[in-house]
């Protein structure tokens, strides 16, 4: 490689993000505490400009740079734009909360931007080294954000749990990567993909590494049996950080899975499909059943996340373009739902009061029928009730699964329809606890009559966010086509 | 058995033993010292792999800098080890069983003839004048430019995170804002409490009376 070859254009948004981030880091030192809003506005501006650059440098095919380590393909573009949106929404929703909880400091914003940079790197990496560094960038920023409210024992405990288990999962991931490197002699996912089909490649060693890779990925997604950290971290972290944790990182984790399993180890699909069937089915089973028993709404949403990740993996395990595209659609709509759900909780929280019990939503309709309606949309969408986006997302994933030929994994052999029926049954269980929230909001008496004070920009964004679920649910074609086209282009480059 | 193989097995035995002692040693200073030994031994492994520069930097950076700093911290903090290790031996049997089963399963797969580990012949030895540092430098600053730069970002993030978690305005800080000092009023310093006078009942009235009559 010589320097004239180095094409920085595909990585322009990341380079800008890093530059702006470093600027904000230094600039914030000179901002007095009462004018911290400047840092907030600068951070939002950075994210917005990143989105503009991302759209401006859009190419309908994959472009690689940095010796093939960085890839900018349509899937990466779409997911990145969605992540900018999710990060911006997170910052807007959490503004009042972080101010009330003494976290309205420069570090909150710089760490959020660091997390965004890490996610961008995860999404755009075509090499195990950069994939791993991106993941660590994201994780390290999240560990620090969770513990940012230093006086909170629950936050510190959550950060500690996440850190220890995250380190373990990273270790598994690295071990798996080292085995794949041993078998194929490369860390580049293009080379790995072509290397697998060569006859002299040691498949046993590859599958051995694959087991550790899948375990590490399942941990990062929060899928059963590597889910134990999810409820504790969702409950213990400051609500604003829970929102951050539950939104954009899920998109990054999805592309991370696609890059490693679909693009890198696509030839081994027959091997990882079996593992994913187990993980997906267990996630839906345990996630939904455990969520029924929760009285804390953050824990309930955490278990619901686990079950949603199971559904998402159902799309991935289809192992074809249709399945990946439906999983991508699922991830996008899930992030919208998660943002809106935690957004409403943040709107209902105020200084000295965190809305984290299901009972805290009692009689919400009497206090504010608009927020009750927004929450109703989110809950219906999560439950998969038409005409909301969640219904179409589930439908698309199930269709991809049903279209599969007969499955045979040794422990499970039979028509994929059984898998789809199981998923539907589990969604039915899920409907119970989502509808319970609706029942509590509309039919129970209010425990408090404290006024709901929300900043105007947040109210507007939250309304747009929740109504988008309705719009996407009614008119899903555009987004579905976008996902399918992007997935086709990205997979074709292999 | 060649000499390098004997060295490899001796080093591995020392490495495994010291790593085990890191988690079982009662005294945290001892644990840190065992960790130093573990790093040192793995540097030996890297030497066997002809990665001289990495071996030296492992010794310099980890043994020389990181672990010394770590020892200082461990010695300065008064850590109650017994409290930290509460439940360690209680959970040990289960954890050891799970660990052993996993290790056995991995060994079974790796030792199976289908794995064909024997196909992986050791790499041919490098020429005596092959420069590790030069090769590393060439690779890092060209092919691996992006991960290299990102590692720098990771370090920056670690600094920001560490400062955000530790250096904040603390309640026990000794810093006083001069503006607040100037603004102070007398009423802020002294609090006048109004209360009724309390007369102490003299206990030795009789003795006092006697003194008066004399």
C-alpha cells in the first residue's frame, strides 16, 4: 500500500466524528457549568452532520479502504444513518433526566459520541481486528456511562457485572477468532469466506472456533443462555443510559453478527444455523416467560429485549438474503420501539423520581392521554398487533423462516413451520405483559397527580418516533425494499 | 524431544501454575507477584515463536510498568482479602467442575484425528538477521493503519472514562471558591440561638448555708 492509494472518502463520517469528538472534548473544558447546553447542542450538531456526510457519500455498492479493513456498503450506510438518529433521539430524550441526576457534564456527551464511533467501526469493519476494536470502543464507553452516576450503588453494580461478563464474552470472541485465523490464515472476512471453500481448509478447527464466536455474539446481543446481564444492567443503569444501551447498540450488534456469520462464515451456515435455532428458541421462551413475572418495567423491557433478540436471530438463521433483510427490518423497528418506550419512561421521570415500576404508569391516561396513547402504540407494536410496525417485522421474519426447506440439525429435524409456530406462541405469551401495561395505564386509578413536565423538542420527537411505528406499520414497503436492496448489494460484494 | 519442546513444556507448566496461584493466593501482593511471573513466562513463549520485540515489550510494559504500578496500588489500598474472597471456596467445586468439563471437551475435539492438528507444521525459522521491529513497523503503519489509529482512540476513551469516573467535584475536596468566600455575611458564620436562661440548681446548698452562717 502506498499513501496515494488511501481513499479516505468512504470513512469520511467516521473521520469527521472523531475530529468533532476531540474538539468537543477540549472545548467542553472551557464551558462553565451553567452553559453546558452548548456541549449538548454541539453533540447533536455533530451527529446531524455525520448523517449528512453519510448520505452525501452514499454509494449503491460496497467500497473498501484501509487495506480492505473498512467497508462502506449500503447496509452499513442505512444502519449508520439509523444509529445517528437513535443517538440523537437518545441525547434529546435524556437531556432533562441527566440534568436532574447530576450527569449533565461534558463526559456524558463525549462518551456517547465515543460509543457512536465504536458502533460505526463495528458496522463498517471487514476484518476481525477492527471488528473487535470497534466492539471494545462501544463496550468501554458503555461501562463508563453505566457507572457515571457514581453515588448510585445499583449503577456501579450494573457496570461491574456488565464489565466482568463483557470481558469474558470478548475473551470467547477472541478465542473463536484466533481459531478461525488458525484454520484460514487470515483475519479478513473476504479471505476467510473464500478460504472456507478450499478443500485443504480444516473445517473441524473452524467449527470449533465458530462455537466460541457464536457464544460471544449471543452475549453481545443478550440472547439466552448468555442473557443474565441484561435485566440487571437495564435496571441498574441510569435510565438515560439504559435507553442508550437498548437502542443503537442493537443495530451495531446485528451488523456485527451479519459480518461475521453471514459474510465471513457464510459457508458454514449449516453449522451455525443449528446453534442459532437453539439460541433463538430459548431466548423467546425464557425472555417472554420471565417478563410476565416482572413488576419493574425496566426489567420487563429487558426480558422483552431478550425475546426480541431471539426473533431477530430467527431471521438471521434463515441464512439467506430474505432472512437477513427481514432481520434488518426487525432490528430497525425494534430500535424505534425501544427508543419510544424508554422515551416515555424518561418523560414521566422527574428530579428525585424514576419511573421504573409498572405501577408507576397507573392511570397515565387520566394524567396525560397523549403519553398514554404513545405508550399504547409502542406496547401494541412490541406485542406485534397490526397495523403497527412490530407486526410487520414479525411477519417478515416468520415468512423468511417458513420459506426455508426442511431443517435437519440432529436435535431438531422437521419442517421450519414448527419453529414459526413456536415463535408465534411465544409472541402470544408476550402479548400478556405488553397488554398489562396498557391495562394499567387506561383502567387503573392514578397514584399521583404530579404534572408531567417535558421539554417541547422532546415531546415533538417522541411523538414523531411513536407515530413512525404506525406509519411504518401501514406502509412498510419502502423500508422493506430498502433493506432487501441494501442486503442484496452488500452480500453481492462477496 | 527437542530442546525447544522441553523449554516450551517447562514454560507452560510454570505459566499454568503461576496463573492458578494468581487467583488462589491469599495475599493480593503475592497474587500480583505471581501475575508478574505469568507475564514473564509468556514472554518466554513469544521468544520461542521468534517474536523477540513483542516479548521484550511485554516484559518492559507489563512487568516493568503496569505491574509495578499495580503493586503500588495494591500496597496502598488496605484491601480486606478475606471479605473479597468470601464464597470463593464455596463456589469453587462447581466452577472447577464446569471448567474441567469444558477443558476436557475442548481437548477431545482438538486431539481427535479429524482435527488434523498435525497438518500445522511449525513455521520455518527466520533468517538470523530478520528484523522483527522493522517488519512490525511496516505492517502497523501501512496494512494495519486503521486498527492502530483506533487503538489510540481506545486509549483516549479509557482516559476520558477513568477521569469521568474518578475526578469529579468531590465532597471531601479541599477546594474553596474565592467568590463564595467574598460573598459571605456575618449571619452565615455565626448563628444566634435565642433560648431561655437555664439556672443550675446548686447541689451543696447546705454546705453553702453553713459557710454563710460562720
